[in-house]
């Protein structure tokens, strides 16, 4: 392994370790000593890569944002699948990733951290994607008559962000059953009655 490869690996280990400590203790309480200890590196090695805790938090957010972009960017809806079904599928995909990925979880948690302004607001990026997805559903004629895009997007974003916040302490809130239950309640308000049964609340794609 070259020196450059070791540096990249160490940086990645520090980002993951920071995410785990931020998630467990919160940003304001988390210490660089705890992060370096979990990563198995010295404080000097940590400071070589990251000048401060704030810089390290920025790196965690950037890594989390890249992972969120991968989640919402693909795979594309299956041929013939509706836009609302795709939205349901992506929320399941996000919940599964939040359960499994401490970096993604920490990125979302840092967006709500009161002690520092987020450099990359993951919750804001998620809200923007949801609104775009709902606009696509409206353009495809899938929304219930009279449903405003902004209202529908706000409801979906608020509900899914609520699962993310609650899931930070209890992973059951991010379970497939919890996400399906959410959609079971939301869909009748969003799409025509005849369309509800055609949408798989558990997700049309295997996770």
C-alpha cells in the first residue's frame, strides 16, 4: 500500500469514526480524542487530516451528501412504474441506508445540530428531492385533484424526516414496516382512490 493509499484509508476511517461518535454523543459533546481512539490513530494523525472538529464534521456531511445523492439518483423507476411508486421506493431505500450507514445517519443529524450551522444541509437536500419527485408525479397526472405540490411535498418530507430523527435512537422507526405504515396513511390523501391499491407501500423493488 502506497503512502497516498494509506492516507486515503486513514481519512475514510476517521470520517466513519467521527460519524459514529457524533451519532452516539452529539456534535457538541463529541471529542477528537474519542474519535481518534475509535479510529485507532493518534491525535496527531487526526490533526494531519482535519484541522478541527468543525472541519471533520464538514467532511462527514460531504461524505453523507454523496451517499444521499447515490440513493436518490438511482436506480431509475422500473418501466411502467409510476412516479409516486418511485417516491415510495426511494423512501424505503433511504430508511434502509440510514439503518446501516453511520455516516449517512450522522450527516442527517448534523443538519439539525444547533451548535453549528450545517455546511451541507442533508435534510434540505432531501426536501428538495421530495418536492421534485412530487412535481414529477403531478406532471404525470398521478396526484389527487386539488392536491398542491408544495403541500404534498411538505407532508412527505416532514413525515420521512420525522422517521429519520426518531430512528437515530430507535432503529425500529426506520424499519420497512414503519415506512410502509407511513405510506399507508399518506397515499389516500395524495393520489386518487382508484390508484391507491396499485401502489406497493412496502416498495416495488427489493431492498
